[in-house]
C-alpha cells in the first residue's frame, strides 16, 4: 500500500505542477486543506474516492489518468522503441519521421 500511496502522490504532484498550481490553489479548488494535499503528495496520506474525483476534475484529467503510473518510460526502453520504429519504417515513413522530428526539435 505504501508504494501505491507514493506513486499516487507523485502523480498528483506531477499533474498539479503541469497545471502550474500551488498546493494551496489545488486545495482551495477541491475544498481541502493544503497540508492534506502535501501529505497526499508525499505519500503520507491517502484520500477518499470523492476527493480523488474532485482532484481529477480540478486538474482536468480522468481518474484513470491519475492512476496511470507507467506513463513515463525509462530512457533505454524509449530508445529501443524508437530504434525499432526506424528500422521497420519504409523509405516514405522514414522521411516523414525525419520531417516530424526535425520540425519539433530544430
């Protein structure tokens, strides 16, 4: 259970920071005390399903997104997946991938 609480807390913090909200702002939006948000984010506390629903609404995400702890892959896994995509691409797909990557990163 402690691992779940830690993962849940990290995910709440990540989603809150993505929205550029302070703990105090989120707490106000969901009618909770900011110290309770802090305890959730550090894995020292959990909360009710009603509060989880309110947090999801405040952060404009689904409840399932809050519990998606595998959304970030390790670098090596990502590198291997990209290498496989490139290796399996035909010339047209490879050119398209190149243009997309170049437009995003250059």
